[in-house]
């Protein structure tokens, strides 16, 4: 029994209106008819099924540029499949796959390959980790040491195929194309035969021209295909050093010319200014060093190998208009050995 001055208790609908809600079944508030406020967890939620390939057998899966846009992607329990992810990703998990060809676009974080066998994997990532993987071949770009654990008969080669959007996606993923340590593996469970590094192959693992018309085709600026520690095709190698350019364009031009001339690239490195003091001291004693190399310009270094390396590479730099005033080559094999040590081994 209430006091004569008390107000009647508001109905549930009136309570919801006061709190900014709406009556059951309505999409608006009771008082104004305005749409109910949606919270951050209710909008712009990507469908997780768009970022996975699971339990596929004998299928071709293609994700086009812009379809993943930095999300995490999961590949699991696929057999006899071709999986092409032509986009930038955050992290990739590849678990329980057998006899698959897997192409992964630039990945800003880690790529985990686990419990898989007889797969061919092309990948560019910040970190690669394998566990319980057997008889798999990797064509790899990796900014850090690839990690191996409880895995056997794995082969590594430098990544050797890209597509037109690839370099822009690399930039979006924070990956520097010239800092590729695909060969520098770390084995948590070391034993003979776990991993083998091989020189560049005669042909890529995949031919993008054979994919449906809407899929990207090979092309665009590419990561230099390097030999790493594999026995080089010639005994002589020296430093080729280029001013990087605003977006690395001089470095890509050098890489393209070296490839056209059949010059083997053993290693590459991007040097942000200031360059190592020891390198600046060496260059300060050399002739023909382009202006900027000793001051405030980023550089791209190539460990370049070919017969008669000094004469061949100096002539290449002089005779290529795109390389004039942006490239330095070692004047002698002894000078090259000293410079390469400072850049790649110190």
C-alpha cells in the first residue's frame, strides 16, 4: 500500500526509453523513434569464415588483393589443395596440411606451419616457425631467422615470384624487401638433414599465369633472388652499393639490372642512415663514391658475384643510365672483401 504522494512505477518500456533502449521488437527508442545506438562490438565485425581455409580436399582457394586486409588467416586440415592468398596478413596458422601448394602474401607477423607434410609453401613474413613438418619446400622471404622445431627434410630457397601489388603490400606489412635472411635458420632440435638451403631454382614453384583471369599475375617489383650461403656460381664477388631512393627505386633498378646481366646476388641489406661508421671510413678513402653515400641517404647493399666481378660490375654501372650517379662498386677484390665484411659480417 503506497503513500498518497508516490508516483506510479514506470513500465518496462518507459524504463528502457529512459536508458536509451527500445521496446521489444523495435529498432528505435520509445520516445523519439531514432535508431538504437549500436556499439563497437556490434558493427564492422568481419566474418571469420572469410579468413580461413579448413577441411578442403582437392580444391583451389584464391583470396584477391584487398580481401584479407591485414587480418589473421587460418589454414587447417587441407589435402591436395592449391591455396593462394594475394593480400597482406597479420598472422598465418597452417596446421595439418598434406600435399598442398600454399602461396602467402606479405605477413607482418609470424607464419606458423605445424603438423604438415609434402607441401610447397611460398611466403614473405616477418617470422617463420615450423614444428613437426616433414618433406616440405619453402620459397621464402623472412626478416628474422626462420625457426625449425621437430621437423625433417625441409628445403629453403629464396622467394622467386611476386605479383604487381606485392611490394606495396610489403610496405603495408612493415617488411623491407632488401632485408631477407631466408637461409639463416635456427633449429631448436638440431640434427643432420633437418633443413637444407638451396640455390635459386630454374623455375618458380607456381605459375600464376595458370590461375583464373581475376587472380594477379607475376610481375611488378620483386625481392632480389639471393643465393645465401650456397656455393656461388663464380669465385669473385664484390660490393655493389646504391643510393636507395625515396621508395627504394634505385635499389630495385640495380636488382633488375643485375638479374638481366646474369649476376648472382648472394645477399642484400638495407642500410638506414647513418651508415656504419666503419663503412663510412672505407668509402671516404675510395674514388667515385656518389654524393649522399657519406651523408644522410639510405643505401642498399648487394653482395654481387660473377666472373671478372670488378670489371664487369663497374662497366655495368657506367653503361646503365638508370644507375649513373647512384651506384658504387668495389674497385678491387680486396676492397670488396673488406667492405662486404663490414656490411654483412660485422
